[in-house]
C-alpha cells in the first residue's frame, strides 16, 4: 500500500468530493435548464394555438376555415421551423400551414376537448420537432364537430440553446473546481503546518539542536506537544537520576571498601575483622538499597494510566500484617474506590510500603490511612492526598526537619526512619509534591503527602 502524506490524502479526498459535487451539480443544473427550456417552448406553442383558434372561422356554416395570412408569418414560409395542422376526430387533416409543405405530422390519437398534449417527435422528412396538440369542438349546424389543433417548432433553436448553456456551464464549473481545489490545497497546507512544525521540532531534538518542542501550536495539538515535552523532561530527569545514583553509590562505597582493606591489612584479631566486615557490609547494603530505590523512582510521567489506590494499600497492609502477626495492629483504610494516583504504580508501592512499614514498626495498636483526590486549578490535573497516622510515640518536633532533610545517604539517616523515609521524600519531590509531619490525634506521627 502506498504511504501517502496527510496533505495528499486530504487533498485527494477533497478533490474527489469536490469533483463529485460539481459533476452532480452540473447534471442537476443541466436537467433543470432543459426542463425550463421545454416549458418555455410549450408556453410559446400554447400561445400559437390560441392565435390559430382566434383566426379560425366556420366557412358558410358548414366547415372549418383558416385564413391564408396568419399573424405569425412563419406559418406561410416553407420549412420555417414553425408548423401547424388541424385534424378532425378521425385524424384526417382538414388544414395545414404552408410551412408544412412537403411534410406532415405523424398520425396520432385525437386530443380530448380542452386538453393538451406536448410531445417530441419527428416530421415526415425526419426533422425533429416539439409538438403541442390541443382538442376543441365546434357546433356546426347543431352538430358537435371535434378538432385537434397541432403546432410544432423545430428542435434546432432548442438544441442550440442547450449546447450553448452546457458549454458555458461546464466551463464555469471546471474553472470553479480548479480555483477551489487550489484554494483547498492552500488551506490544507496552512492547516497542517503545525504538524510539519512539530516534525521539524522533533528532528531538531533528534539532532541535538533542541531539548523540547518549541513554538505555538493549536489547541488540538497542545495536549500532544505538552505531553511529549513532559515525557522528554521526565526521561532526561530519570537518566540524570540513574547517573547521579551510580556516582553517589560509587562514592558511598569508597569509605566501607577502604575500611575493609585497612582491616584486612592491619587487623590481626579475627573477631574484630568479622565485626568490621559485618558493619561495613551492612553499610554497603544500605547504600546500594537507597541508591537503587532512588534511581528507580519514575516521577511524574505523562501518558500513563492512573492507579487505583485502595487495592495497592490493601495488598501492602495484608503483607505487613503477616510480617507482624505477633502484634494485633488495627488498620483503618478510609479510601474510596474512585481515588486514583496519577503516576507510576511502583512509586505508589514504594511510598505506601515505606510509610506503612514505619507505622507498623512504631505504632501501639492502630493505624489510620486516608486518601482522596484533589484538583489543581492551575494545571487542570488531579493529585493524591495521602494521610497516615498512628498511635505510637511520634516524631519530636525538633527532629522533623532533620528527618525530612534531602540528600541523606544510608549512613546519614535517622534510625528508624532513615532510608525508607528518605526515598519517600525523593519520590514526592519528583512529582512536585509536598510532605509534612505532624502529631496525630492519638499522639503518634501523622504524615501528610500531596503528590
């Protein structure tokens, strides 16, 4: 199949529709003009019938008589194109105009009195004519005599008129079609210009000349171009996170490796070496977990389907209850089914998993989880507001700023909240959200997230 451009496809379809429309218009106008022309011929012939009726007389009261000179001189000129004939009720001619000399009307059935019959036929000399017959009756010697008056006109003038009209009609229609096709092509080219502009912008991005789609686009394309720009920004941000995480991981492993090298070279006590090795391995494991989780966070990604929050929270709570089966923890999920998270499902699992794991670790008996969607008027999008509170010891107000500090590595976090809460902070900031700590009604920690 030939891969045609949108411009070519639209122009081809528009051309076919336009040509079909003009062709149909031409046929309709041609038919209307022919009908109008035939109606005009009929009216003129009807007028001639009335002229003949006015001139007819009854000679000596016994027979129909037509004068030699009629109002229209064409009746007296041979082959003038205007002919007349009168026949009786048996179809026998009783009078013919001089113009009909050497020819005759074809014999037809008489026309009813007061009625007319308009036909297209041929004379005896094979010339085409329009014929109008009109039936009348005369009272002659108290006897009704029926006659049919026929008037005919040549088709030559009618056909010439039709030919001239068709020539003018199709010349104008073709000229109009050419102009409209040219105009349609220009309009399509102008209308599709934003698509070509977007194509050029994408080519500039591929060649490294630009980082995002630039320019002003119509509202039909704004959603697409905005999402593509967000996708490009998110992809670059994620790539940067991967690189930064690898660099941070390499940096964070230098110290533990140096300590291990020093212990193996200088330490002679096996127990001390084991202790040092275990400490540094734990530290290295924390650093690896932290940096991998930080790099895996997706952040706000366009063109992704929203995630239902309640099923995710239910799965995490079920898993944590099994892990803490020795404790009777009551978890209240105040989450309606329509509540959605407009982001990556793995990020939602990471945030809820870390927060609920901390809540299970520090609570006494109860945990409350509340979630609902809020609208952002500036962007027209929706965000998720998530509140998790427990009845544990809580977080001292003096420590809250330290707990939420950015850039903490595995060996710099607060015990009990460290890596997990640091990852939550990273993910929330990737979505442009906010996180805050407060005291719950039960005296424990209350964490509110909007992202």
